[in-house]
C-alpha cells in the first residue's frame, strides 16, 4: 500500500510548483489594474486547470501526463502536438528563468550587470549546462529537497517582500500607483490594458502538475479540491501583493523585468536600514530558482521521450545512459536553449526580448491547455462510468463550467499575446506581431517533420 502524503504536504507541493518571483516585475508594470487581472486569471485559468488535470489524473492513474490524456481523447498525432508544445514552451521559458537568476546574482557584484547582455548570456549558459550535466549523471534531487529550496528561495522571500511592501505603505512613504476606479478597472476598449494578462497567466503555468498527487492523499474527493483552493489562494495573494509591492516602490518606467525583484528589495533595505540582508536574500532567491529548474529540466525531456518511443522521433533520442537518462534529448534541449540565449546578444534591449520570450512561451502553453481542456471534456463523457477517486464537483454543469472558463482564459491570452505592451520598447506593433507569428511558425512547424517521419517509419515497418 502506498504511503499517503498529508494534506499540508500537498498544499506545499502545489505552491512550490507554481509560486515564483520571476513574473512579479512584469505584472507590476501594469499598476493597480493588475488586481483585476489576477482575479480574472484565477477564475478563468488557475482553478479550472487544477480541477480538470486532477480529474484526468484520477481517472487514468495507470498512465498520466499530457501525452496520454490527449492520446486517449484524440489519438497519437494530437498527443504529439500536446507534448511538443509542452517541451518547446519550456525551451523558450528557460532563458527567462535563467536571466532572472543572472539578474539576481548581479546584485552580489554590480547591479548594472543585469542589463549587460554578455554577462547574462554567460551566466545563463553556465547555470543551464551545469544543471544539464548533473541530470546526465542521474543525480536527482528528491521532492522534499526541492520543497525546501522552494521554501527558502520563493515562499519566505515572497512573504518578506509583502511584509516590506505593507511597511512601506503604513509608514506613509510615497506610492507610485493609485487606487482610483479608473486605474483599477481596465478599459475594455483599450486592448493594450489586456497585455498584463500575459504576465499574470505566466505566473500560473504548470498548475496541471498538481493533479499527479490526487491519488496520493486520503479522501481525495474532499481533500484535493480543498488543497487546490488553499494553494491557489496563497499563490493568488502572494503573486498579487508581491507585484503590488514592486509597483508601490518603483516608477513604471524604471521597472526592470530581469532584476525588478532585487531592485525593489534594495530600495526597501536602504529605506529601512537593512542593506546587510541583500547578499543573503540574493543567494536565497537564486537557490530557490535553481531548485525549481532541476525538476523542470528533466520533466519535459521525459515527455518527449514518450513521443520518441511512440515513433515520432528517431530511435537516437530513446537511448539512455547508465543512470536511465535519455541523454540525447537532454543534449538536444541544451542546444536549443543555447541558441535562444545567444539571440540576447543581438536584441536592442534585454527587457524587450524578455517580454517577447514570456509572451511566446505563454501562448505555446495556452495552446497545449486548449488541448487538455477539450480532452478532459471528451474523456469525461467517453469514460463516464470509469472508477475515479476524484471528479469535478457539480456533475455535467460543473464540468462544462470549468472547461468553458478555462477555454475563455486560454483563448483570451492567446489573442492578447499578439499585442505589444506600451511600456516596453518592442518596436512597432506590426514588427511585434510578425515576431510572435514567426516565433509560432519556428516553434510549431517541426511537428510536420515528426508526422512525416512517423508516417515513413510506419510504412517501412509495414
């Protein structure tokens, strides 16, 4: 009999997988209107994603994960689409996460380095390839160590940031934003207001991973939705108030997407005479970020390995070393991330490229979520009598409401990802639109090659 995890452990596992300080500066760019978008994102994405993935995990515990869910619903080609979107999104996501680490580390030496492209690329590639080599040797960090890393490097600094933000407000210091109705409720006629949705949706990506724990707790029908609600509430409040803390202190035009968190911590520490904490906090945040990346480095590779085993990739990618690691996939994703990072050297500003990668990564992930939501709805009826430890409350009404809310959140985010933010220099609207289009073509088009290879392979086998 498998040992069950406690309710508290499940809440911490969900928080550790999602809560991240990296997206706070991007959300802070949009001032007091970010409150509206955080509420919208929680209702139209965070909670629906958790519930649908939980039902899928509970209904198909023998083989979980995005590939198998979509495969059962729509067949292996669509399953390959889903797992490719999950993998390539992560390849686009890594440089943003690693640039956050590099920007944070700069505060141990010289904060100005956070805008030095050569420094960013050097640190990004050093950290990424070091983590890749660790995984190649089969040295896996256990779940409880990852949770400790997340606690030290994300949850505690996040709470600290919020406490300092509250102290800033109650001490009567000047605020860079106001809370009048005109600013808090975005104008729906002004489409650029919706751009902030990308940064906030990006903060909630990965919630589907919590569903794998649905069979590991006692009384999941009661405890899982309760754990999801508490974790989502903490994530919602910590992300929201953390972003507001940055928006309180830094003028909009001074917020740096790579080092904004350390910018505001430095302002807080100098104001309250706590400058000696800067190195401690810097190392803490770096530790937390690296702990998060250790898991994310190997998980997409395992997903792509499934696709290779089903014949969509050459057998070259199914080879494993003595540690059981698909080393060719890890090396291939290392090469892809390296190429993306080198583009940093040729972009006009770090902020603009960081935002472009965030928007593209979020859009790719949203397309995958569209497949997950539709697969969840289809499988809910196809396997209606299948025994399950968890089902979305409310029967048909609950399922349809959850899926439709999730699809609205996904489609809205995909649409606004083509709109450039006014407060970041990304070039003309047409140039930015074309960049996102080209980014989609470059990242999605390899699927055609995989389908062709699979078809050709089946013919040769037949």
